[in-house]
């Protein structure tokens, strides 16, 4: 119950104290997530996802809320998984659990607790591999790359970044309209550019920053734009183009102030302060470094605190306040060692070597200078440069090979399709020929039948003609016979008529006799 009250209190303070920092879209999402976590009827999957979502939205404005919210996510997800839910629910819970590990890892990274961060990231990766969460794996590989980079392990850093980049490019190809994948690509390109910048390969660094800047602008990601502008400013600063560097720093600072990004503001102020220091505007530089330190202390970002302390220590050394410079340099060296930041160990050791030299402590000065060289070389020696080049070449080769394989598969598919079409055409032609043959066979058969029928008809016709001729002959013969008979009859009648007394003669004689008797 106490833990629930604490979580509710965190949410209340965060949602009210920092409400003005959120965009309208973020505020709507916060309200939605808050309703889920305060609803007793909410399902475990919804609750775990809501606490995780809150931790991510609140991270920029109130980083202290992230870990307790993610611990709550872990608790809900782990308890629900014990009950062996359905596969779909299990998948959702695992995603939330992996996300919680990642976010907790991020908090440890910010505190300079790199080993704890790495442990959490690796726990997240195990789950993401289990559920084949490509998007989660891309994020985790990128985060691990940052840890390795901070530790000066360039080979593993660049390998992790390229793993992340490869997955993100695949996801972007599958979902070209999803800006989230584009943002992921840009984030990884920035990190790769950062490695090139620290190794002095400014052209490669600028190339990666420009690529990522184009993507951030395309998807209207202001935070990403600010990050790229700041990094480009740093490169131009290194090239001694102070005017252009300041322009980029100030553009980045303006965006980060609009976003309320404390760590981002502090980072810009550190860079602007370093530029002022190089221009011997010590008091302007000190003001920037002091404000930067305050902001980093508010967010608890150990790496930033270490960087700001180093810069302030350098100001005191320049002003001749050796005691204060030494105090701050020792403090920053302790933090850098604790956090395993070779770059800051190198810088702190170099500052201390100068301080010990001023104090005529030659042995300590030499020790610190050797430590400085050792740490510097661990970051930017020829071996790590070669590793970076080799990793980049490997990535480019694998990417090109994947493209070539895809093109080859496409070509094979086209060829197979062409073969299939040719086969269909061949079958169609063969089928057509068969039909033509069958048709001609049918026609030939019909012609034969017709011819046969015609022959029969002709034969029948001839027979009929013959019969007709016979009939006609018989008719003629009959007519002749009839004529003869008629002639005979007529002849007989004439004979008869000749032999018989005529009726008139008889009647006349009868009448004469009658008259005589009177």
C-alpha cells in the first residue's frame, strides 16, 4: 500500500509540477496513461504499459520518476507472467518488462553507474530476443553502444551501433511511413558521428551529423535537430571556426530551452563556455559552466556533472586559484573513475598534472600526465581508429551485400517469373497447337463425313435418277399401252356402233308403226 501511495504521489507531483513542460500531444497522452493507472479495473498489460509510458514521457522533465515507475512496471509484468497468461498477453508483458529494464539502465548510465546500466540493458536484450522484438533490440544495442563508448571500448561501441543501425534500416524499409524508425536511424548515426569526432575524423563526423540532421528535420524532431546542431558546433569549434561554432551552439540552445530539456541546455552551455574560455572571456565562460553544473545536479546526470566540474576547475586554474582548482579536479577525477569515463579521466588527470607541476610536485605531475596519455590513447589511438574504420567497412560491406543479395534475389525472381511466363507461353502454344490439331482433325473428320455423306447422297441421287428414269420409261410405256387400249376401245366402239341399229332409227320405226295402227 505504501508503494502505491508513493507512486501516486510521484505521478501527482510530476503531472502538476511539470505540466507546463509538455506539448499538447504529450499532455493528452499523460492524461490517458494516468486514467489507466488510477483505474482499479485496468488489466495488467494496460497497467504495465501505462507505467512504462509515463516513465518515458516524464524522463525529460523529472528524471527521478523514471526508476520507481519502471520498477512498478517490472512488478506488474513479473507477477502477471507467473500466472502463465495467453501468448498474446505474455508478449505484451514481456515488451513492457524489457522496456522497463532499458529505462532503468538509462538511469544508471546517467548516474555514471555503467556496469549496472549494462546489466539492465543485457536483461532487456534477453527478453527482446526471446520475443523477437526487433525495435526493442535496436534501442538496446544503441544504448549498449553508448556504455561501451563511455568506457572507451570503441570496438564494441561501434559494433553495437552498427547492429542497431542495421535493424533500424530493416524496420524502416518495412514501415517507410513510421517516423519512429527514421528517428532511430538518426539517433544511431549521431552516436557513430560522435565516435568519429572524438577520433579526429571530422569529415566523417560531419557526414553522419548531416545525415541525421536531415532525418530529424524531415520528421520534425526538435530534440534531435538540437542535438545535431550542437554536435556540428563542436566539430566547427575543433576546426577553430569559432563564429560558426557559436551560431550552431546558440541555435541548439534555443531549441532546448523551448523544450525544457535541462541536460540539453547544460550541454550547450558547457560548449559555449568552452568557446568563451578559448576566446579568453573567462567570466562569461565561468557563468556558463556554473549554470550548466546546476542543471546537471538537478537531473543527477553524473557524466554532465563531471564535465562541468572539469570546466570550472580549468577556470580556477586559469585565474590562478590553484587550491580551488585542485579540489575540483580531484572531485571530477573521482567521479570519472567511479563512472569509468576514460575521456574525463584523461582530462582530469591532465588538469591535475598541470596543478601538481605548479605546486612543484614533479612525481605526481608525471603520474597524472601518464594517466592522461593512457586514457587519451584508449579512446583515440590508431588501433581504435582502425577498429572504427574496419567496423564501418564491415557494416558497409554487409549492407551492400544485403542490397546485392536482395538485387540478386530480385533478379532471380524476375528470371523465374520470366521462365514461368515462358513456360506458360510454351504451354499455351502447345495447348494451342493441340487445339489447332484437334480442330483440323475435327474439320478433316467432318470433311470426310461430309464427303462420305455427299457420296451417299450422290449415289442416292443417281439411284433416284435411275429410278426416275425407270418410272418415266414405265410411264411412257404405260401411256403407250393406254393409248393402244384407248385406240382399241374406240375401234371396238366404232365396230359396235356399226353393228348396232341406231336409237333414232328404232324410235322412228316405232312411231311409224304406232301411226299405222291408228
